[in-house]
C-alpha cells in the first residue's frame, strides 16, 4: 500500500481509455485521436456523438440516419413531465435535471437490459432527451408554454428553438453547436470519474449519469461557468477589471473560469470558444463581451499566472445567445452526456470494481467506553 495519499487523486491513472486524450503542457485535446482545434470548426454535435460512441467519423448516410434516430426520441414521456411539474417547491434547473434523469429510466424500454446494444440505445435516449428537459423546465418555471421539439432542426438548433421559441440564426446555431461539441468530452474529469465509479459496481447507466450530473454541479467543476458570467456581469466594464481582479486575488478568492488541474497553458477549448465569442461580438450591434473577457484573461494571467479554462469563454458566449446563467451548467450536462455515456460503455466493456484506498490518520486502538462512564 502506498504511504502517501495523492490528494485529489492528482497524477493517478485510474483507467485505460481510447476515447479522449489531453496534452496539458501543449494545450491539446483530442477526441478519438482528432485534435478539437481541427474538429470543432467543421463538425456538428451529432457527428461528434457518433465519433465518441463508435470511434469513427460517420459517412453521410450513416450520419443522416443517426441524426434522425436522435431527433425522433426528443419528446418527453408524460410521466416524467408530470413529475417535473409537480415538485412542491421549485428546484434549481440543475437539480431538476438530476432528478429527471434518474426518473427517465422508468420509461426507457431498454432499462434493465445491460447488453451493449441496449446501453447504446440508453445513451441515445438520454442524449436526445436532456435538452428537452432543460428547455421545458425552464419555460415552465417561467410561466411559459412548452415549445415541442422540431425534428427538422439539428440537435443544437432545436435546443435554442425549444428554449426561445424561435429558430436560431445560422451564426447562433454554429456558435451553440460548437460550444456543445467542446463540452462533449474531457477524459477523466471529476464527473466522468463519478460516472465510471458508479458503472464499475455494475449499476445501470441512469444511476451513473445521475452521479455525474451531481458531480458536475459543483462550482469547482461545471458550476464555474455560471459564476464566471456573474463575475463578468459584476465587473461590467473594462475600466473595472484591474481593481476587481486585484481585490479578488488579495482576498484569496478563486476566479471562476481560470486554472485547471491538467492544463498548464490555455485550455484549447477556451481558444476555440474565444474565437467564436469574438466573431459573434463583431457582428453584434453592441459588441462588449469579447473585449471585456480578453481583458480579464490578460489581467488574471499577468497577476496570478492562471489561464482561462472552458468555462470562462463559454459563459459570455452562452449569454450572448440570450441563455440565462441558471442554464449554463445544465447545458454543460446536456453536452457532456455523450462523453459520459461513451465512458460508461467503455467501463462496462472491461470492468473491474473501482475501489481505491485511503490512508488512515485517525486515533488507534481505543477501547469502547460504556455510556455511563463517559464525561461531557
Ligand atoms: N483563482 C485563484 N487562484 C487559483 C485558481 C483560481 N481560479 N485556480 C487555482 N488557484 C490557485 C489556488 O488558490 C492554489 O494557490 P496556492 O497554492 O497559493 O494555495 C493553486 O492555484 C493551486 O490550486 P488547486 O486548487 O490546488 O489546483 P487544482 O488543480 O486542484 O485546481 C481547479 C483546479 C479546481 C479547476 C482550480 O483551478 C479552480 O478552483 N478554478 C476555479 C473554478 C473553475 O474554473 N473550475 C472549472 C474547471 S474546468 C471544468 O471543470 C469544466
């Protein structure tokens, strides 16, 4: 047994995986061997899902069939919708998503079947329905009618349509699709690890994904994107950046959207998202976010040597699309679902129970003292 605990499991390899690789020194991220700097500008979310699940880029006919299969499964079963709308108090969107995913298995005809084919069907079922849950729940909790999915629209465009009630412009669709692609997978991050631990007990995919959603929610992980946006809104103006960053660092506050366990340079996802944000901003009537975000990134780097991660530039990009900050982390979850499910299926393929150790540092050899003999 190792004498030294690796706090936060830093540097510990817990699995062999053929899904995703990261070079944290050079800032390179690859999905199934393809650099995301090459993939993201050309692909779509559906094509990326296919790549992650099947380890191949689909031919045209395969992609068309795959897209159609996903699109036809978008609608939510009435029993899940009724459950979502019957909470006595309103949960936050991420809590609603976590609960809905747990309940989805009850209506999935593949639930209970643990064959690889059934698990792939579950992955599709979840991927198709997560955006519907997020959009429906948001509209409902804001007193608005649901907008049902449009099977003619792509996965990303359909979500914006269900959320806002009108289809996005081509630029908005491209920006959102790209953001979803960049959030789709990221090796052995905390939520993926949680999913794999659950799957390693041979529990079902719904339980694994529920674990992952609960883990993504935390502010040190996926929850950072909403907080990064709150920070940008609070700063508001380029003239306030220096003062804000100096004060935050002096107060030992964590600056959300900066730093990463693996990347020792700019997160490559942030590079692509930064380009997209600035392209959108350049076409907007009131360009604002690109300049402000670049300024914050430069200042944080100059003062603390930290680089932006995926959450920093995805936040103003989603905000520019009219998406409320409360939905940023649920959108991360509905993007990451293809990565989580790919990782869960890989875990099942060559499973061994994940059961690490802890090093005991508590008191040793204590006798049991009867309650009559104990003192306050
Ligand atoms: N702001 C200020 N200081 C920071 C930040 C930050 N964002 N990130 C790291 N540091 C500092 C820490 O205070 C610590 O300093 P110290 O040694 O003087 O105490 C040092 O850098 C190391 O920090 P750790 O937390 O040990 O590094 P770790 O690898 O565990 O942290 C993490 C990675 C959690 C992402 C961290 O950088 C952080 O808290 N960032 C802000 C939250 C965030 O953006 N999370 C999203 C990450 S991407 C994703 O999950 C999708």
